[in-house]
C-alpha cells in the first residue's frame, strides 16, 4: 500500500509543476512609471542644486477597470 501511495505522489509532481509553469507565462503585467517629488521630514520638497525637485520613480501595475451592470435601487 505504501508503494502505491508513493508512486501516485511521484506521478503527480510533474503534472502539478507543469500546471504552475504553463499559466505563469500567460499573464503579462502592464506597468506604468510613476514619479513623485521627494520630501524631507518637514514636508518640504527637496531640490537639486539647479532648482529642479528630486523625484522618486517606481514601476506600478496598471489594473483593468471592469464594467458591470447597474445596481437596481432599493424599494
């Protein structure tokens, strides 16, 4: 009985790992670069010697807005 359970588990491992790998490639995440002015502890904008503000830039995911049906009003 132990041999049968061990063989079943060993047989399922490649199938489970293939399932995870195949769906990971399908999702391409759209990103957008967002820059925000850097601030000090007092809340003032930090500026470079030439007078321009220092900016922190990050890559953020863009989420798709889903359309739905209108909610009927309560009676």
